[in-house]
C-alpha cells in the first residue's frame, strides 16, 4: 500500500490489519487504529469540504473535536446515514462510506467556487440569509438551496434498521455526590 503522507513506522495503528473505506465514491486503504482524518491525509486527500460563504477548498485543520472543516456524512445506505461527523473523531472501520457535506458536482470541482472569485461583490461581510425570506411564498425554495450551500449534513429519510438493546440497573441505595451529606450517607 503506497501512502504518500504516512510514516513507515510508529503511531498507534496496526499495520497488519488493512482496512478499505470509501470517500466521495473513491476507495482508499487505511489501518486499524486510524481515524478517518488520518487515513485521508495518508492517502493524499487534501480537500475535505468547502467554506460556506465563498466555497473555498478546506482541508483537515485540527486533530480533535475542534476540527472546523472535516465535517462529513457517514453511511452506506440511506437508512444508515449519520450527519455532521468530524473525520478526526471517526474511527476507521472496514467498509466505512463517507461523503463531503458540500461541494457540487464534487468537492474538488465545486460550481459555487465561482463565488470565491467574485464573492465580495455578491455576498459582502454581514450578508444575512434572512434577506431571502421575502416573498414568503418563495421561502421553501430558498431554504433548500441555502441549506445545501451551508454544507451541513442531512438526516436520513428512512428508518434506522438497527435494534438497540437497553438495560435497566436497579439499586437499593444511590448516593450522588461526595460532599459532607453524601459521605455521611455512604458511611451510614
């Protein structure tokens, strides 16, 4: 496996367990222990999403939950969609399917990128989307395109096929807190 941006040794990954995943329709390889972000970087993927206002290309900027750019849609089928997953927090697993949340027709060749070139004139600082609320009869049309341009994920339109077990725990005494009253209750 040739990965241009990966060290040949070190790290907390298992180089004996190769995992295959898909990003924006293209198949890549990573290792068990990789985050999705680490596997994308290792494979030379540098454009993950687009900025909202001017649709400029954005890559992975941080290493944890503070990541502002690598927000993706996860799921192989409509019923298994999970919106707005940060690539830095998603563990890589076999068969993972991820897509960018914005960029049309693709994140690499985004038509809204034209706004980045002339955006200062079309969308000045302080531009407010509620400008499009009138006439009110057109709002449903505007809203669809504004949400798409915002680059946020979408909720699944089908029911989740998984079954989730739940468990109830019961106790005779439950003490919450370790202040004077909690410690006294625990001793009693």
